[in-house]
């Protein structure tokens, strides 16, 4: 029992991580959206031959034919809407809600076909639909199971009210068995998906983060800047890029050794990271003793104040060295993005500003105008 509880606990924690972390959430959104578009087309195409059979079976039962026609029109409208927006998926929450509604609608159609128009025959389509539909989307397992139980209850009620008592012994055990196996299958498949997502996230984290400081590395910066620059360009807001360099770090490293140099980098990183977190800014170790920070949706005054805060934070660390304390020089460049790749030139401008700060005596901020 202890092992089972441990497995269940790990499953819940990993599932919560996947559904709340931005990167895995985005992947789930894309996969669920693609699956939703494909299934809507597949289900609509599947309903056509079922409709021919249904029309022949229902014959003059107008209410049944009207019910089927209603489902057909509804699925057709959903398919056309999803297919038209297939290249522009909505938000994560809307995609998840769409998946729930689509599964509920499809299962209700299966109940409709399974119970009508042959009340005296066992339903075969409904039990199979558990194994086909419920496990195709990545949804919270508890809510998925709740939906399966509600669907099962609706089917059993429909069987009890509409179908002949002679087929109860077929439909009820078959659907209950399918429900149990559906819950088990959804748990196993989601567990495999969660493990894959966590593995992919771990590999991505290692590839985008610096091992020594825990900050983003150059690769992580390249991923981030493309996203944030596109957002700033769309909003026409100012984006500030700052290049930071630890003053005389090579001399510090040579005098005190590499271990002391690593400790210095870690302390400076922690100080910078705390300031960046307070200002909702991005921070990366750009290489060696250089750091790069991005402050989106800002203005010249706020970017300058942020740079001053970074400068004072490193001084406040009070890392002793020959002739004083460890300091940083900062180059700042602000501009409103005009092109998606404009950040390359802006980083270059911030780098020029950094060299100006060093030429002017270090331990200070230099600003490079965007039009220079």
C-alpha cells in the first residue's frame, strides 16, 4: 500500500507540474489542440455512414431523425470552426475546456446511438468509445475520471429508462468494465506522458541554464529574447538590454584562485538575480564574467533606475578584493523594437556602452542611444 500511495503522490505532483509550468503547458496546449482538430474531422466523417444506417433503422421516427440531424449539424459547425482556426490555437484554458466539451458531446452522441434506435439490442459502440476518446487528450486525471463516471452514470440511466430489461445484463457489465479499464488506461498513458514531459523539461533546463550560477545561459537567452522582443514589438513598448561585466575579474581569479572566482560569480549572480526578480527582468550569464539582462515594457528612466539597482546590489555584497570591493560595469541600451531580429543590434549597442563604462573608470553605467 505504501508503494501505491507513493506512486499516486508522485503522479499528482508531476501532473500538477506539467499543467502549471509554462513550457510543458505550452506543449500540452499545442498537442491537445492538434488532437482536437483532427478528432473533430474524424468524428464528423464517421457520423456520415452512421447517419445512413441510423436513417434506415429509425425509419419514420421523426424525433430520432431530428436528434441525429442536430448532432450532425453541431459536429459539422465545430469541425469548420476548429479547422478554420487550426493555425491559431487559443489559450491553454480555452483548449482544455474545448477538449472537455468535445469529449462530453461525443460521448453523449455515443449514448444516443447506443440506446436508440434498437432498444432490444446491446450497445457495442459506447464501451469502445471509453478506450478511444478519454485517453487521447492530456487533461487533469481527477477531472477526467469524474467526466468518465458522469458519462457512465448517464449511460446506465438511459439503458434503465429506455432499453429492454433483457439487454441490461449485457450493456451494464460491459460499460462498467470499459469504465474501469478506461480509468486504468488513462492513468497509465498519462503517467507515460508526464514522464516524457518531465524528461524533456529536464533536458531543456540543462541546455538553457548555466551549471555554476543557475542563471540562463546564452542558449536560454536566445530563446527568451525572441519571445519577449516579439511581444514588445507588437505592443510598441520600450525594451531595455543591459550588459554587465565584473570589473578586474581576471585579476581576482588569478590572485585568489578558480574556486574563489567561482564563489565570486555565484555571489554576484545571486545579488543580480534578486534585483531582476523584483523588476520582472530576465537575467543570463552571457559568458565568463559577463551577464546580460532584459527589461521589457519599460522606459528610459525605469531602465536606468534598474541598472542603478543592479550596480548597488553588487556593491552591497561587499566581496573583498585588492584595493576595495568587487564591482560591475553596466552598458545600457533602450529602444522600441522595429524588427524581430533587432535585438542583435541592440545587444551590440549595449556591449559598446559597456566598453564605454570601462573606459571611463568602471563601476558605473553607460548608456548607448538607439540612434547612435
